């Protein structure tokens, strides 16, 4: 598996994003200081864990990856398709609401939090631009992956054919049962024909395939090089936080993408 | 001199012909030909053709979609004094990308777009020249303020005043799209109506309403005769579209 252990932390890496120009990592829940139900490397500040422990965990991740914590840029993730074009680290300014963060500036660490939603990493080695997308059922219904690619194109002149994309650990189609209203929401947003291919009916239950949905939207936007991690958060609770798998009582794991100077 | 296949469009030659016709039309209408600026609409044209047009002397280029235009602009950033005009429908979530990349936006078709462009221009600290798109023919498929019925012209005044007062936007006139397949008389009526609307606004909304962006490949001479100051011409210059 594409994991790397550094000290007592364990990170997931995309093989197709193995470039010396970037630092990429998705942190598993190992090696942090939070107790159950957040054990242990929780970076979510809105799940009941203490701010002190969350900050300690974030520091530890940055230090382990040899990244300066002051380069962090994170957002208030709201299940939207809103784009933030990042020009400097966030530091003490309040977080902006967004689920797509992109930059072409070095020395900024894009940072997002996940527990079942899809982390999407984007990197263009030609235009030297990066992006992370936080896409769950709501973001995908709002075409967040497509909008992210378009944003990279319009902000930095990225040619989608040069983009390298990674679809990270998130809840798999076998585990993600959803209600009829979710299907209706997709139909309203992106039409019935496309929507129907993302849903499966099994034993009179409806399941949503976030992975194929993400992949399809990236391809639709012109991205050719896509790696799917194939790791389900809900069935690998030893490594990942899963909102569904742990019935809401859980933490958030960190995803980081950084353009070196 | 570059080698040319027999099928190759000669942009310089096309341009010369268009410029001759612009001049003739202006003189027919007793106008100064220098009042009329040609914008080469380069949507769906590739980089090589745009470079060829630039080499032939064109500096103003028009694009319809930010998503197509911006990567092309980046690839052509070495061309000095090139000016890009946004002439297509604008989605509100894409307004932020227009501001640093376009010299003029012709296609503001609603207040929301104007407000967003004003905000982004402020963020960039530079004023953006814009035109307000008006639907003169009343076709439902056309974008812009519905001004088909001149009895209702006064209704657009408050909104236009609001736009003129927005910071960092320089409203400098109007734009319209002629209906597809219209007769010469219909075209003339659409263009003259836009000019008359401009004259009406000059009286009722303090500001600069000088520019009239109207006229394309099939009708630009009529547009000139009716007062056009900006022509959006694609096919007559570039020939058929080539962009992938």
C-alpha cells in the first residue's frame, strides 16, 4: 500500500503525484494525542476535541513532514463548490468558507479536513499549480471537481490534460447508503441521466458511488491522469476517521498539499 | 515568409478587405473611420491564428468564454499591447477571473454581474471599462436588458444609474447582438434602436455612453452606418473555426 511511516505517524501518498516539486500527504489517525473517540491524530476543531490537542496534532503533522506550520492555509469547509484562490498562508485571519482551494504560489500548505468526504488532489507540473477539493455528496452534486479544474484553468492557465489528480480515502460505494432525497438533489443539480450512473440499488437500498462520480467529473473537465486510492474510510477505521462508520462520533484527518519553492 | 498550403486562410488579406469595407461604410455614413474599432473575435481559433492576426496588426481580440480565453491569453502573454474583450455570456461564478485578464467587458447583462465585477476590480485596484448588453430585438434567447419596447426605456434608468455609480467600473456604452437570420431592414432597425437608446441614456443617466458595440461578420457595414464604434468580427478575418 502507498503508505509511509515517519516516526509514529503514517501517511498515505498518491503514486502519480510523486514529484520533487510538491509535498503531498494524507495523514492517518495514528500517532496523535487525542483520546477516543478522536484517537488520535484528530485535526477537526468542531468535533468536541480540545483546541490544544488539535493544534498539537497539526503541529506534529507539519513537523513530521518538514513543513513550516505557519505556511498552512485552511478553510471553513461547508460542502459547497466555492473556490478560494490562495495567495498567502492564512495565519491569524478568520477562515473563509470554501471547499476548493487552489494556488500557484510556493511555500503555502493547502490543508483540509476529512472523514468520509472525498479528498481530491490536483497538480499541474507544467503551470506549477495545486489544489485540494473537499467533495462529499453535496459538493459532488454541485460539480465541485469540475469547478475546481475550471478554476485552475482560469486562475493559472492550467491545461486539464496536464493535470494529475488523486482521489483519496473516502467512503466507498459499498458502504455509502443514502436517502432518496440525495438522489433527487443530484437530479436537480446535474440531471437524471448522469445522476443515475452514480447510484446503485441493492436489497431495496440506495447507495451513492462518490468515487466514480468524482472520477467522471474530473474526466468530464478534461483530466486524463487520475489515481483512485481505493481506500474506504468506513471499513478501515484503524487508519481513518469515518463520520458514517463511527456514527458521527469521530475526528477529522488531514490532507496537505504544498508547492515547494 | 511562411509557407502556406492552398487551403490556408490569409488573415492579413482578410483583414485588409474588412478594413477597406469599414472605411467605405464609415465614409458612406459621413463618419470618421477612426471612430470605428475592429475587434477580432478569436473564440475557437487557435494560438497560431491569433498570432497571425496580431502580426497583421490586430491588437483587439474578443473571446466568448473565460475558460477558453484565459489559457490562450497566458500563451500569448508575450504580445505587447494586446487587448482582450469579453463578448460572451458571463456566469457569475466566473466574474473574478475576468478582471485581471480583460481590457473591456461588453456583455454585462444584469446588475449582479456588474456588482461582482466592480468588487473584483476594486480588489485588483484597477478600473474596468464595461458595456451594458441590451436585448433590442426582444428575442427570448438573447441576454441583456429587455429594451425592445421603447415605451419602457425609463424602467432601466434606475438600474443603469446604479451600475454607473459602482466603483471601479467605467461604463462606456452599450452592446447588442443582432437576431440571427434577420433581414437588412431588421438589422438596421436593431442597430438604430441601440443608438437611439444610447441617446436617450445620455439624457437620462449622467455618464459616458459613447461606445456602441454592434455588428459582426454578416452585418458590420450596416452597424457602422447606424453608429457602431466597436465591431466584433470573427469569420471574416479568421475564416472557419479551428480550435479543438
